[in-house]
C-alpha cells in the first residue's frame, strides 16, 4: 500500500504499509518472521539494518506467541509494518493482558544469566526506539533508515 503525506504536498512522503495476522504459535514464529522480513527487505536495502530488524522481530513475535497468546493457535498476533525513506516501524500486538510497563524500563535492566527476560533488552539494542501500548500487549519498534542513531 502506498500513501502520501497530504500536509506536505510540496515534498510528498511515500510510505508503504502492510498488516499481517498470525496464529500465536511459538513454533510458527520463524515462518511469520520471514513473511515480515520479506516486506521489510523491499524497503530496507542495508543488510546490517535488515539483520537487526530480523532479530528484533523474532524476539517480539516470540514474546507475543509465548506470553500474549500462550502458544494457542486460536489467539492471533497482529503485526503492522510501515516504511518510508526515513524509518521502518513495526508494531506487534497480542491479545494478552500485557505486563507492568515498569518492567520495560531500561534503567532497570541488569545483566542476567536467566533463560528468560533478555528479549526486551536485546530488542532495545537493535532498534532506535522501542515503545509500548495497550498495557504492554503491543510493542512498537522504530529503525531509522538514514543517519545515525541518537
């Protein structure tokens, strides 16, 4: 889908958007990730940024399947990807109740050897901005396509 920014008609912004819906099954996450990344690769030609997004999307989808859907095929994950020349934004939302957002505060991160709890920290290291909505049931990832990260 192609859209243009009507408020800035002298410099139209071209934006692509695609929505995906996936059953919340952990074993299907790699297949779902590849569908998302196929769209991303059409709009991001930087291999390093693609790899960062691949790992971040993998983690976000796995968290949604495991925690929000509880590995239940009847529960759906919604993923929306928008892309323009400046950035790619990926939101992943599950039907779960979310989690206490203070747990996502990067100031609270500690090095851990636990087998869980590292996903959000990893995601933050791979994208330029992470935000949450719907009480933590939705994660929004932003990766700049131009310039350096702040």
